């Protein structure tokens, strides 16, 4: 064309000018909606984290017990049902499994005697006649070529093996075939027969039950692990005591677990308040540094797993003020803070256990004061968080309308998702209309260009004729 631009270039420039305003409008709307959607999801995750921490305070954290023992003669495990108290433990003897042995010249020694080439070789464990493994020697060793090592392998690999392990001990001068019961206790002795008669073997280790006294009460067990010997208390025996000595077991409330749960709740409360402040106010980028939360809770595997589950991202600079004007969030914030000023059903306040709300609306915690309260009256502290209408109940009542399925946050997120879909549809339609307009412009400029070229050709002929 005369300007030096093609019809396509003219069409592209005109369409670009036509669509510029709406492109910017749609882009701004889409960006704003996505920012709000991400912000609501961020708050929902923070609230879910608070709910999880509240559930622990109202449940397991104040029920946990811890156990200690004065020496290494036993190991103690406890669950929340264990009664608190001190226990005296005397381990008279450990349980052990019976072991029998028979001596041979070598592991390759042939079992070729007549007693080994016919009949059966059997091992019964305990008194139950069905707990037996039987080898048919007439079938397995009729030619007398079975070795001691072969016998070991056939015992161990037999599908009917009731719980006995065969092994070889090499002394340098000979080899001993060892038969060991897999389970300890006198009820798991071995009865070995060859050809239907008792097979005489040495007994390097006899079967015996564990014998202990717990607070003077005699207890016998076939195993060295005494599960729930007292409700919620299990004991793993490690070694017998010397005569006249005993161990002291102490079971008490796990104050550290309770303390960590309360501290974790305070951290999650403050984290939520930080994010809510940032998302509902246009405070500028400096607020990101001023309100960044610092965790005060101790690290543990359980906490690490939960942090992964409720991991939240920091509020970005673009998200500052994304939810400004949402009155429901301001009401939520106000109600949550007001709960912190209330008195618990038992008459105690959070300040009594070292938790106070500061001028910024977040919680400060005096860990020494909390520890002291837990040690002096753990039941009173527990009641603050677990009794009817406790702090936990009040906070859950406030947050539930937001966090429940089809609750306020779900509704806000669904509305924004619908809005984003509508904007994207409008953008697609806008793109379609602009493509149509481009084709119209292109057709018009192409026709105009053809007309100009035709007139130019006619003009050239006129001047040539002159």
C-alpha cells in the first residue's frame, strides 16, 4: 500500500487499538479475582490449622502420660489410660526359649543309620499335638545321603513348621545341631522324636517364664514383653535384678505435650491474625516484615507432619489488602479476639496460665508461667480448654460457619471460581469478536489495495498514451 504497510499490518494495528481497553479491563478483573481466591484459600488453611490445634488441646494433649524408670532393667511405655503413680518393679528372671542340641562330626556328616533312613523325625512345640513338623525319612533319606546341613534346611523350610528354628554351631572339633523354640516360656518346650521314640538331645538352655513382682504382686509371663500389665502400662524386661535391688517406675502427666499443644495453638492463632491483617488492609510492603509470624513451639516429628499438612504460603506484596472491605472477616477477627478476654467455665482466665493478648491483637505466652500452671494444677488448665463452653468450644463455634463444608469460605471461593470462569468466557468471546473484526478489516484493506493497484495500472496506461 501507499504507506508501505500491508493490509494485514493495517488490520492488526486497528484491532490492537480496538481491543486495548477491554484487554486491560479483563486482565485486571481476572488478576483481582485470582488474588482474592488465593487469599480466601490461605485463610481457610490457617483456620483449619487452628481447628486442628484446638482438637489436640481438647483431646489427647492433656491425656498423655510419660513414664520413667530408675535403671535399665526394663523399658516402659504408657498410653493415656495409664494411672499416674509410682511402682516398684523387681525382675526375678527373664523369659527364655528352650534350646536343644545334638553333636555330629561335621555339617556334611551323613545321617545313614537305620533310624535315619526309615520312619519319621518330628518336633512338637508345646502341648498342642497339631503344632508339629514331621519329616518322612523313608521318603527323604531312604538312600542315607541326607547330611546334617540338609536336615537343618528341611526343618526350617517345611510348610508345617510350628515355630522352631534349626541352626548349626561349629565348635572347631565338631558341629552341633541346635533346635530353638521361636517363642519363650515353658508352654513352648520342644518334644523331639526319631522313629516314634524320644530323641535324646542336650539342653543348653531351658524354657522359662519371666517372673516379676510389681508393687509386691507376683506376675508370670511367657514373654519378656508384658502388655497392659496395668491399664495403659506395658513393660519390656531387659535383665534380671540382683537380689535385694529393684526399679522405680514413675508415671505422670506429660506436661511437655500439654505445653507444646497450647503453644502450638498460640502460634497458629497469631499466624492467622497476621494473615488476616495483611489481607484486609492496604498497609504497604513494610507490613510484611512487621507482621511476619515467629513460631515459638518446639520441633517434633508430629508437628513437622502437621506443618506439611497445613502448610501456608506467606502473603505476597500483591495480596496486601486483597480482601479489604470483607466485613465478615473483620467480624470473625473481632469475635476471636473477644474470646481471649473471656473467663473459662472454671473461673480461670488465659492470663492465669501466662497467655495474654497484646496491643496488636495477637497472643503473648509466658512459657515459664504456663509450665508452672501445668505442674501445679494440670486438671484446672485442662478444664479451661475441655469443659463445656471452654475456650475451645467458643472458638470452634465462631470459626465453624467459616470452615465447615459449604460454609462461608467455601461460598466465597465458589463465587470467585464462578466469576473467574465468567471472565475467562468473556475473554474468549472478546478474542473471537476481535478475530472477526480483523478479518473484516483485512477484507476491506485487501479490496482497497486491489482497487488502488487497478487505478494505478490504468493511470500508467493513460500517461503512456499521451
